[in-house]
C-alpha cells in the first residue's frame, strides 16, 4: 500500500486533521469542533480531553474514508494553539480545564513579573496570553491545583502524550511560554525560580524529532494497523509558516484565524524587537521568527456575523463589504474586542466604531470591520519595516485568504504583493511536512517546500489606493490613544469584564 502522513492541528475552534501523500497531495481533510467555556468575561477555557477525542474522531473518519482505501498511515505530527496551559497531576491526568491563549485574567500576574524582571522577559513582552502568567495565576488562586501539578504542557503536547504515552515539549511552542531561553534552547529555570516554579518542566525536543509510536491500544481504537511514527510538531504559527513555504529570512506570513498574525522569519539571534512583538523559535532548524498579533481578527468578523448580521453567511458579508467604498464612507473600526496584543499590549482596551452616522449601512459596517482588522495587522508590518526588515511579498492564509477581495485589500494596505496558496491547509500542512521530514521522505526543508507548496495567484498592490488607505490608517492609529482611558473606565464602572 502507498503511504500517507497525518497533520493534526489542535485549534481554538476545532481540531483538524489532513492526510497527505509523499508528493504533497491532500487526500482528505476533516475537522471536529471544540467547545470553549467562558464562565466569566475574560476567562477562556477548554477541556484538554476534548482535543484528543476530536483528533481521534477525525483520524477514524480519515482511516475509513474511500480516499484512503489504498493508503496506510506511517507517520503523523501535530501543531496547536500556542501559550494555552495544561497542568497534569502525578498520574498525568489534567487537573483542571486548559487556560487558553486568549484568556485575560492574569493582569495582576503580568504586573508582578514586570515589577521583578521588566516589561520584556527572554526577548518577549510580558502579556496575559503567555503561559508563565497563567501558571502564576493558578499558583496564587488555586493553591491545591498548584500543589498537585506534576508537569505543564501546551495543547498539542497533551494530544501527542495521549497518542504515545510520551511527555515532552518542542522548542517552537516552548518559546511562547516566557520560560524558554531561545538562544541556549533550554528552560530558563532561573526565571521560574523567582516565582516558585521548579520541577514541572517537560523534556525538550526538536520539531522533527521522532518521539514514539502510537500506542497499541490507541492504534486499535483508531483502526491504525501498523506502527505509526509520531514526530514532535510545532506551534500553530510556526507550522502555518512552514506549511506556507515561509522558511527563510524576511519571508513573511499573514494568517487570519480567530486571532490575526503577521510573522516574518529572522535568522539574527540578537534581534531586538519592541512594541509587543514576539520573538519565537521556528520549526525550521536555526531559524526564528518575529510576530505581531491581533487578538480578535477573524473573531471580530465572527462577532459581526453573530450579533449584527446573523442572517448572512461569511461570503455574503464579504460581498456587502465589497459594495462599500474604500474607507467605508468615513467609518473606522478597531478590533479590540478581546483587548489587543500588538502593538499596545492592553488587556483592557475594547473595540469601537468611530464616525458612525445615520447614512451608514450594513455594507459600510462590514467593510469597516475588515479594514480595521487589516489596519491592525498592518501596524506590525509597518513596525517591522521601520526596524529594517525588507517585506516585498506576504503569503496570506486563514479566513482572510478565502476572499480575493480581502487579499487585494491586504495588498493595497500592506503595499506589498500578496501570495495566495493553491492549496491552503494552514498549520496542518506544516505538521504533515514535519512528519514527512521525520520519516526521511525529504532530506531538507527547502526540498519539501518545492514539492508541497504551490501558489495560485499573486495580488499586486495599487499605489493610489495605498495612499488613500494611509490617510485612514493615521486616524486609526489615533483611536487607541483617544479611547484607552474611556474603555478602561467603562470596564471599571460596569464591572462586567
């Protein structure tokens, strides 16, 4: 039988699994939704076992599909949402729900870290999303859980553990915890000790390392009839970059999912970025990346659909946005629905429509949301250029890449070529590529990208439209300064967040 690998992505809204051949052909893709629990505003949690059950359901569907009739699975790897915290007891069972990357409860812990170590720790800003802040929140607010914690993991590491019975974490995800020395590639235990963190670190491995086989029990349950090699994988953004061919200096990715990301590869180990840019290890050996994050990118569009335009699907919303003029007839939207990470690092800021008037209609509102999301992402690109990075093209993936209108809008605002992938599977593809590399199907990353990554179209920027957008962008940047104190006071007096 012919061989395939599986790429598993433990996402925020769903677990997705794809089956890929040696030549990069995706035979089938399936997904299973995951429930997020928001018991209190600002809290965001998921049950770790929901991820594993979702992955198992997807694998079963793939194994029994007609597309895989003449194939056998020989390897798999994983990607997953970064920062989200899983704690296990001494029997390696979850002690509580996972606290997700977009959870904002740990502002007090952020301030504690900043007071001791400054605003930046291990090349990264101190923000509520990072894993260290969540560990400290548990230590201070759930002492019984803390005393019973044997090890901490990130989402895809937990799913991999359930598949293999092997506990470890790889460097791309570990670098997003505020506890990894990215340059020395080891746990920065001296940082942890200052906050009472000592023994709970998992072993570290490389992204393409073989970590074990799917256990016999799980293989039987899933219908896998051969030894399936499991490789470590990576954080979703790093895997998304690999799966988009973004693997070398200055190559840049724009990914719009629940959050929005601008990621640019960086080989300079001494790079010094500020403005709440993140600096993490890539899944590609000896490569890092700098990244800016919009917390509520696609989530802002989902909010619009669910609460303002519930009778429309996303394609219809995009069509309405396309019908509005550039600048949305003088309406600006800031996508701060969950706070903002780059460049402001502010968990208390909230979104706003500025310039709303009686003549505005649904078309204007839809376009202003899409323009606002894109302006937020452009802030990262603008800063990277200011810091000397050359960005002449961007590969776009995620929800924002499903619309040619939005891709052209990105090209015009970013003032750069936007590459559209022929087959876009996001982080799943990067995970599958790591499995293919681990199995020895390809020797080098550059070789596999030539076979797996194909582009469908390149959108060229329009200089006239870019200039028009920049007039709105200047006003967009001013909105944060004008509304920051107002929204903070609103949160305080309403006591709802």
